[in-house]
């Protein structure tokens, strides 16, 4: 069976076998993880931050992502667990002194070494290019290689001296198993922080309640003492009525009338029953009358000119 022109087809042209699985280039994958931001896919530049799963981001890209509240905001799986700037940690990276960056020759005849990176381990000196495992301490943000942490075993940071625990060591760009373990640790850390916040809030409310109770007890104590002293020194006085406790029950006690306290200041009342202060608000009062010097003349334009 042939085609036009007498050609003979081959077997792979007639029989379709299973598709070959496309393999990802390891070098390209390493470059994408260690040279570019996971969120914006731009080149990593300081300040660089990392989440609790060990992914690398540019800090400005994370801030823009958090500030974007629009409805058409793209949902990025790599940043779905980042809800605030507190969920990431700024990294204290060590620069590679031999790295020239963009200052070198940019001609086409130059060889670019893909494993030549900007940052290195400050203890061992290996480059942070994905060939070696790197970790960062969540307590201080310093970055070291895993080999440095294994060779020099200590409870304090090699760079800044801040103490740390085993749970503070987070692997950068780990595999699936390491990411799952880091996810569990992240959930446990958030739960502990939430419980500690609730406990702190309850302690504050208890202290406030005890302070209010002590203040109310102190304010109530002296008043009771004063009331007792006044009751013992004289008879009871209520609403201007004085009652003598020495009088016993009998007809004389029923004849006691309430005595009103008269103040020393007396009101000035006119014979017609109206006070001078009330009369002074009218123009007919003597204080409102003016003399001839105060009366208006033909030069003035108003009758109330003085």
C-alpha cells in the first residue's frame, strides 16, 4: 500500500504509539526556583522574603499582591497561604563577592555560567543555586546551607547570634515531602499563636476586673465610716426634718414639726411682690433711664446713641 508517487509509508507514520512523557529540564527548573520570584516571575532582588513553606519572593511583589483588593485579582496557588506581611520573613542573605551581575561584558561571545549566583553560604561558601540545600532560620531570617548547620551544631545563629530551635529551620525550595512537613508545622505555629493571643486577652480582662473591684471596695469603705460617725454624733436628718432620738414614744413625739433651715442670705422683694432683678430687665426701670447728657440730639442717627 503506497501513496501517490510510489512512496512507501513507514510504520511510525501509520501506527501511533503512546506519547512520550515530556521531561522538564532540571537546569531550567532550578533557575526558575532560585533566580526568579515565585509570585511575579521577576528576577530576585533585595529585599527578598520567604514564606513558611520555603518559597522565595520579592518583597514588593508580596506587598502589591496583598494590597490588590480588586475582584479580577488572579488567584495564585503559590501565595494562597499568605494573608498578611507577617506570614513572610525577610531574609538576611550573604552576597557573593565574585558575582559581577549586570556589570560584566554583555556581548554574545561571553559564556554565562548558570550555577554562578549572587548569594552564598556565609559559613561554607557554597553558592545558592539549587545544587546544594539551603535553609533559613525563622527566628532571625539568616540563610545557611544545610551542610553548614550539620557540620557546626549549635543553638545560636552563626551570623547574628540569635538562639533558635529545630522548628525554626525551614528548607528553601524543598521537595513535596518537605513541603508537606512544613505545612503541618505552619498550621501548628498558627494555632499556638492564636491560643497565646486568647490567653493574653483573658489575662488582661481579669486584671482589669480585679482593679475595678479593688477600686470600688476602697471607695465604698470610707463612705461607710463617715455615715456611721454622723449617725452616732447627732440625730437622723432626712429631707430637712430633724428627729430627736431622746424623745420617747408618747403624745409629745407626735407634735414635733419639721424645721426648715433658713439661709443667712435674704431676698430683696418689693412691696408689689416683684424683685428688683426682675424689674431691671425692662426699659421702664430707673436703671434704664438716661440723663440729658446721654439723650440723643439732631446730629445722631439713632435714638440709642450715647
